């Protein structure tokens, strides 16, 4: 079925609602802003909305089944015939046994999942209304060249909270031999106070480590683009957008072997390590720095996935979803 943009006077419009983000530039917020631009580009009037602003005629796109549960159930109660699209994000899949998950999924007309493993985790009934839509990346290509100042620069990008295991990479680089040129730059806001003292201690004791604080999205992209390598250390992710960003920017990746990443990079990606294993990560970092063949293997594996993150692919997937509502 082909998607036809709404005609003049057609009341159809989309309201995108996301969980509270505390003013910090979260992945959910960036996803919502990208979808807003994408839907408007398809000719669909769309806006970011609060739950109480929803009106009859809105198609609701809600991010996160559990955290948006109240908004979802309230929308379904007020507008029993309204269309509702639920995006499975963050750690939603870890709470599939919860009442909030089950009620939110039951209320939805369509589900959006952000990577292949998330689709496989759904029940057959849930899969029937699910759409796999990878988060696209449109990056400028005029970043300065990678730094060549004698260091091997490694980037870690993500806010500091427990599920990110944010200091694993710092612990790993402590294990590298004195001759290593690795320098670790970490960007992200501190969302859990226990990490503030830990970061300060790491900067004092670890000469390879520097924390950059929270960066604007464009600055984070430039950090990735100018680094030799990006490392993701999370123990749980819904479908991290930073993976697509690194792939698009041609920056090789090392990542914890979690479903949220395997669903994006594939089972056979050569840069995985077990979650929480600083020793394994240190070994991979040493290989990437010393072995040009391994570095090129990681880069080639990323390039093989790059087309999956093309903006036109995401636009086409949303057009198909809207046509089926």
C-alpha cells in the first residue's frame, strides 16, 4: 500500500511524545526530533507534544512502552479510535513482563523496533504489528581530519549512568603497556552522582583519560569523526544511535556484545567483547592500535552495514508504516 500525504483539510496529524529527559540531550530526544523532521518531510503535520496536549485526530507516536505508559493508556481511554504507534526504545525489552509493557503494547496499533534483535525478542502476536526501522544518520562530511599528534585517539560517547558501564573503557586503558599511544576521550553528562567523584579520580590517576563533559550533538559527531576508534561499553541498549553515527563517519567500533548492538552490526562483527570485561576490551584495543589488518577489518565491517543507516531507508520505512495504519 502506497502512503499518500494528507490532503488540505485532512485532520490527520502526528503528535510525538517522549518520556521526561531532564533537559539532557538524550537519544530519545534526538530520535523524536529526527522523526519530526522526517514526517514533516513526508507531508505529514507533526509536532512534539506533552500528554495533556493530545487531541482528537492525533496519531500518537510514543517512545518507550514503560516510561510512556501513563500517556499511552490515557490516550487510548480518551480516544479509543485514535491511531497509536509505540516505539520500543531504551531498556523496554528488559521489562516485557511488566504490566506497563503489556498494557502499552496492547494499546498500540503498530510497534516500531530499532534493531533486528528487538524484533526477534517480541512474541509472534507482537511481531505481527511490528516495523523494523533503523535510526538513520545524516552527517556532514567536512569534519577536520583525524588527529595525527602522536596519540591513538579513542572516543566514548554516552551519558554516564549504570547501564552504560561508563568507566569500563577507562579501566581497560589502564591495562595497556607503557608504550601504547592510546588516549581515551569520554563525552557525556553525569546522570548518576556516584560517577562524579569516580570521573575526577580517573582524570587524576589515569594519564590516558580525559572527560569532556556533555557535548552538543554536532560536537559529539566531530569527536567520533576525528577519533581513530569508538568504544561502546553498555550492558543494555535499545538500539544505540551512536553506532550508526560511527559507521556513517567511517570510524571503527569496538562494542560490548549486547543485543541492542548485535541487532545493528550483525552476529559476525569482529569487534565484540563480553559486557563488563575490561581485560578483553584492553586486548582488543591493543590489537586495533598495533594491527593495521585488524583495524581495516573493523572498518570494512562497518562499511558493509552503512547502507542500513541511510536517511532514505528510514523515510521509506515510515511511509510504509503510515500507509498501513
